């Protein structure tokens, strides 16, 4: 039983009783049958109460809730501060208005509350960046102390791709993701939709994403927040993330290349785990040697291919005969591609023979 249904019943009963009482009095005044008039008016009042009650009880509350959820915390604080300042100014002007002749002494205080309250909200919301900049300058000592400890509080929006990927748990545990990891409710719904897919592979990926969310929540060292904030009028999850990141002024953590590009074009900072993985891979320069197992043939007939522990592909010239063996190779060239870093090498024994 929903709250709206309960309010409908209460409104129907209250409106029916009030209309019945009024109908009885109206019937006596007009000379009609008071009982019949009371019954008719009571039924009409009950029907009106059943239909109109949500529009004066639950519907306005729901509209306010949607508005509050959509507005960022920064904007909400600025609006409340402006409202308080406007009401204080109106209260200070009320004694002066009370000295004016009637009816101005009764009307102007009410007008001052409305006008100054609205102007306070308007000015503070428009200039919220300047307001917070002033606050940061006033509390500069606290800011410096915060920088010394290395703890810069911020929000980081998580995309469904990083949750399904799973590496975000290990990265968060290392402490490189400072701040609160925010998972919007619509991202969870997208993962739930994937987990309910009839395709076994997609269903497995979705369940892994839900398991990663649970693992993040259970880790006491990681601060995770499930947010109900949504973006009205936007249907795609990626578009909602970009708009929400702009409202909250926070980065998006993602592995999605398309989302990465769209966010960057709109000025939203992006943290890409794939770029991080490529950046922390071991760097090998031409002439350095390493041991690697040749596991398959390359594109060329004489090539062999192996992989380092971090997934870097190593193409071994004249390595075809060493498939299945672990050999020592010498790096000849390092190539950075969109998919990651690729190394080219030759067996060390062949390189030594050529030098001789």
C-alpha cells in the first residue's frame, strides 16, 4: 500500500464529511431536503477528495524531491545561504515598514520577505563559484593542512564499465583514488539489466559488476556512496554521467572509449583505467634483454609472439622455432599503439652470433 493511496483515502473521507456537513446546511437554507443534499454533496466531495488529494499532498513533495536530487550539493548550499541572508535582511527592514501608514505597514514586510528571499537565492546561486572561492581563501590554513596530509576530498563518478572490469577494487585499495566513489543509481540499474540478460556472457559480466559493487561497499578502507541523483530529460546512461559530472564538478572513472571522448569534448575530466595500466607498464628500451616464453606464431612466417606479465605483446623476429620455449631476447624496438605498448625483439643467441 503506497503513501499516495493512504492520502487519497484520508482526503476522500475528510472531503466527503466536510461536503456533507456543508450540503446539510445548504439544504436547510434553500428549503430542499437536507439529508438528500448532504448525501449528494458528500459523494461529490469524496470523489473530489479522492482525485485532488495527491495534487496538494504527495505530488508537490515528489516534485520537490526530484528537484533536490537533481541539484548538486554545492548549488543547494548556496541557495540556502542566499535564502537565509534574504530573510535576515527582510527581518531587519520590518520595524521600519511598521512605521508606515496602513496598508503599507502590513503589505511591505510580506513583499520584502518574498523579494529579498528570491534575490538572495538568485545572487548566491549565480555567484556560487566566487562565494566558495572566498571561503577557500578565508580558510587557507585548513586548506594547506589538507594538502600536507595528501587528502583532497572529492567525488569520483563510476561508470558501469569499470565496475564490470573489476580492477577498480585493487586500485582503490592502493589509495590512488582519493575521495568518495559515487555510483549513481541509474548505473546500478544498467548493470542489473546486463545481469538479467539471456546471453550467458553478458549475464556473467553483469553479475561480476554487482559483485564488485558489493566488494567496494564491504571494504572499510574505501568510501563508496550509492547516489539517487538523476538527470531529468536524458535517457542514455553515458549522457547522464556527463551531465551529472558537470553539475558535481567531479571526474568520471571509466574504460569506455566513446564516453571518454564525449566527456573530454564537454570539458569533463576523465580517469581511464586502461590509460593508467599502460602508463605503469614496465618500460624496456632497445638493447635491453628479458626472458619470455614464445607461445604462438606471429603474422609473419618467421615471427613468434609472447606476452609479459602485464599483458604487453612481444613480437620476436625469427622466433618461430622457439614456440613453447622460454628464451632470452633482446629488445629492438618499442611501439606505443592505441591498444597499448608493443615490443619487438630478437633471440639473444642470434644477436650475439651476428655481433661475432
